[in-house]
C-alpha cells in the first residue's frame, strides 16, 4: 500500500539537512578563503566623552579673584596700596585692641602679637610676629583673610598695609611712626627670625635612622610602664576633682 508524501514536510527535512551539514562544509574550506569571507573585526572606536551634566556654570573672573587672595613671601599676590604706622595705630585701636591689647600684648587668652624677643629657647617661648614669624607676607595674608575677628575681609588694602606697618612698629622692626609700608617696599622688610627657618631636610639628615623593613611584631623583649596619668597629675582623683552637678 503506497503512502503519499507531504511536499511541505519533505521540503522542511531537506532544509534541516542542509543546515546540519553547513558547519562541516565550513570546516573543510581553505583558511585563506575563510579569511576573505570573514575579515577580522575592526577595533571598536573609543567611547565618546561623557556628556556634561549641565550643573552650575564656569566661575566668572571676578569671582575667582575674590577667592584668590593669597600673598607669598616674594610679594606675589600683594594688592596695590600703602599705609603708615600712625594710620595703622588708629585702625588697630578701633578694631583689634579689644582682643589683642593696645600694644599687642593680648587680652585674656587672645593671641599675643608683640614682644617675646629671644624667648624661643626658654621654657615659655612667646611666638609673636617679632620673635618667631619668618615672613611679613604671613602677617599681611592672615590679617587680610581672617581679621578683624567677626568681620573678616572688611579692611581695604590701604588699611591692611597700615595695620601691618603698626605691627612692625610694635615689634621694634621699624622705629619711625611715619614709616609707610606699600606693595613697592614690602619685600624689603625682613623679620628677625627669618633665618631660623629652613626646608624640611629629614629625607637626608635622618635617612640613616630609617629601616628598610621596620619591625612590626615582638620588637622589644619587655615593655615597662614608666608613668601613670594620676601620678603625672593629668587625671584628677576623687579628692581633687571638681564636683559636677
């Protein structure tokens, strides 16, 4: 008994046979022809830079200038201006003396600005402008940036030069009340302790003390306690401690 063959089914089986044999045919092709038929993929282009988020804006030149107020020891950053010791005296008494005293001696626990010459090697050194500070630019920059306390950056350039001149006078660095400090003669003024400062040279002077492989465990045979806080009068005991409500 003969059976009829569905032509659609026959065509489907033939297509599946061709697909199954395709890998075998591809494997028997010469390498050169395969390379021509399938050239190597090109290197992917570099990704495009990320798009800007669109937040904020570029700072305006005048905005940058308002923040860029640092003054260096070589005078870079100094604003044009001038002021005398006498003018600085008036400004200092009105805006600075309430904290620092009329003569820079410091009121209460506020910083002392004058005096202390030769005290740096003593038990209680006075690190004032005249005894310790190395550069006049540090004085000008700090006053310009942070003073008067509670009203910082309120002084004009001329007032800043005048106050700085008065601080020089209080520390006996200038002797004349008519001395005028300006951006022109600023770098000619040298503070007494300038020569005592030097660049950090520990990389050379202390290199002999450095170990290539520092000890991390069992570095000492014995550890001894050499002092206790109560003996050093750091921690108060029950007899001397203040009462707290």
